[in-house]
C-alpha cells in the first residue's frame, strides 16, 4: 500500500475529513488530497504529524520511509557487472500484465530508455503492488512526467496504461481529461483531443475537469460560440467548488484563447495567489500563461518582460517541454514587439524549432 492510500485509510478510520486533518497538522487540505491520491509524495514531517494526530503508532512514518528510499540502494553484489534493469520498463511490464486490455506487444515495440529524472524511479517503484486506483494515478503521473521530459512516444504508452487501469475502477473520465490537457501542450491533433475530451464528458457529466478539457480544445479549435458556452458552464460549476489554482487556470486559459484578456488576467492572478511557492514548475507555467494573457489584453511589453523574467530566473532543471510550449505561445503574441528576439533566443536554446509545428489559429 502506498503512503497516500494508507493516509487516506487511517484518516477515514479516525472519522476525520481532509479539512479537519489539515487543520490539525497545519497543511493545506488540497495538498493532503493530492498526497492521498498519489499526486504528491508527502514528507517525513507530514507522516510524523499525521501519526501523532491519528494515533497510528508510527505506521505512516514507516511506510513513507519505505516508499521513498532512494532508488538503487541495493546491497552490492561482487563479481557481477550486469547493469540494473530499467525501473520504468520493469514497472510497465508488471502493470500491463495485470490489465485485461489486449495484447500490449505492439506497445512494447517502441520501448526505449527512460530519460534521467529523479521522479520516474520513485513513481515506478510505487507501482509494485498498487491497486487499480493507485495504478491509474501513478501511470498518469508517469505519463505527465515523460511529456515534460519530451519523451512523448513513451508517454503515450503510459497514457494507455492509465486509461486501462482507470476504466477498471470507473475513474476513466479524469484520466482522459488530464491526457487531453497534456495533449494540448504536446500539439497533438485537435480532432483527436476533442474526441478524448468528449469521452471524458460522456463518462462524467458532472465533474469540472472533463468540461474544462473540452472547453480548452474548443477554444484552440477556434469554435468560439461553443467555447464561450463551455466557459460559462465552467464558471457555473466552479462557483460551487472550493477555489484552486487549477480551476482558475482553466478558466483563465480559455479566456486567453478567446481573446478575453482582462478577464483572463484576473482569473490567472487568482490562480497565482493559490499556487504554492514551492511548486516551481507549476508557477513558471502559470506565470507564462499570465504573460500571454497580458499580451492579449494589449500589454505586450509587460507580457514579454514577464516571460523573459520567468525563463531567466527559472533553475535549469525546471526548463521542461511544457515551460517552452507556454513560452512559445507568448512569443506568438509578442513577436512584433521590440525585444522579442531575446525570447526567440531562449526558445532556440531549448532545441525547439521556433514556429515549426506550431498550431496557431
């Protein structure tokens, strides 16, 4: 059992809601929710505090330490020089062997070495023994991480695994919505993404995320009337939910794509207020979305300055494909602005073919 699922089990046994436990341990309830769902790893401090409040006698701390032990800490074996197997490939083979979703042999054919990323071995190790819900969540995180590392062919395999695992436990709508949003940054064909978003809405007509994914694709397609209606529906659903940065980001992003610059800036500013400072990559992408929206609202110089500041200040390890996709979107709006050559240089530095393969309307 993963640390997150054990935390959820212990909290429910104690009869506490997420908000109640969050207040007792001094953490934000949305962060605790993400830990329970496997979207955040948690921390030793969180495990210790929860053990104290839930009366679990160190079980959470022990599970956290076991699950987060650095990958590769194995006893040395003398006389052997054979390399260790790829942990992500091993996890993939173990996962697909449990899914009744047809022969995955064709998917194995494009297997390649996983890019070096500290997160991937940890996610792969947690898949061992994961149940359907955990397998879907972990596979989704692996797919999103591979997308950020620009290993998109391997990410496709993990999106397939995430959908298969999620369908087995009835949570396929959320996975399809997340894949749709990730696919927009990958510049996957919009008709393909619209079909995926429609599947998500068909599976769950009440939840926010599937409708947000559909609204984003409609806006990218330039189907303004449909996208405008979808935006109104989003705002209506969002009014009944606790505010999160992801919620305001989705609404602000649709506004930007539709040219509603002022409204989009207001929503994205709200999103920035809710996004934790420690979420470096998320904040960088959010700031770049705001930079694009500023330019759409007629503040091109401010948008360009903000985008450059993000790229200059962001540590190299956070310069991923999603950051550069957001930066390229800014460039599309400010390319006639004096000083845009520096933004072009940053994108060229990333190895991207600036303007090549773009899908601007």
